[in-house]
């Protein structure tokens, strides 16, 4: 029995390797490989087109703080459920600002279902720092305040114009009545 076992060991030891050690050895991937998505959070506008086009409803738009509030007003970014994703790439094709790409990482593992739902932070390959976010937020607030001020000034100007036009029209309307009264007065005096 032992000899039989040894014979099998010797036989297989001489054979060509048909399996690879993983993850120690990773086979080279083709250029067209569609792996885990990569997000550039600094240019994502939070439009949600990727989520709408996804045939498997894997993408949910969720809040994330390291994007650009000047471009992404609601500060929502894609979160991807890789338990449903079929790596079709439609979300990437649909992105209007090309901030979502199919990456080259293909290893996906977890102990439970939630482990393979990737938040924006897990797919972000580019994001702003806390300092940059604070500066961008201040800039966004400044622009919003300026717009509000300009809108208030425009409304005030419009109201003043309307008032001026209204009083002008009122004056014009009063003119014939005044003329008539003057004419009547003159005729009375003549009689
Ligand atoms: S690759 Fe396809 S299935 Fe996966 S998130 Fe994008 S659109 Fe959905
Ligand atoms: S990744 Fe692209 S398509 Fe998706 S929300 Fe951001 S800008 Fe829109």
C-alpha cells in the first residue's frame, strides 16, 4: 500500500504543473480585462447615469466627502455591489465625464455579502484631501452667496422698473380725465 502511494507521488512529481499558486502567482491579464471599477472622485458630477444604466442595479449613489462640491452639488458617488456586477462596462460607457473606468484588479473576496459591496472610497483611485475639500466647500459657499446676492439685486431692479412703468401708465391714464375736467371748466366760465 505504501509502495503504491509512493509510486503515485513519484509519478505526479514528474508531471508538468497544471495549477498555479494563488495569490502568490497572478497570471498576466489581457489589456481588455474588465476588473474592479476605478473612480476619479475629483471629477465625478454625481449625475447617477451609471446607476440608471446598470442592468443589474448594482450601483447606488451614496454620500461621500472627498469629491468636489463645485462639480458634484449633492456630493453623492457610486457604490458598487460586486455580488451582482457582471462587469459589462455599461456604467463606464455611460459616464459623461469619464471618471469611472474598469480597472485591472480582479480579486474579490469577503467573509460575508457586505464585504463585496464597495463604497466610493474603496473604488476611488483619486480623491481630494480634507484640506482641499474644506477649500472647495468654502469656494462653493462663496459662489452660492454671490449668486443669491445677484438674484436679489436683479429682483429688486425688476420690481423698481415695474413700479416706474406702473406709475407712468397711471399718469398717462389720468391725462385724458384731467384734460376733460379742464375743458369743462373753460366752457362753464364762458357761459
Ligand atoms: S459593469 Fe455592468 S453590471 Fe457592473 S456595475 Fe457597471 S453596468 Fe452594472
Ligand atoms: S461616475 Fe460618472 S456616471 Fe456615475 S455619477 Fe459619477 S459622473 Fe455620473
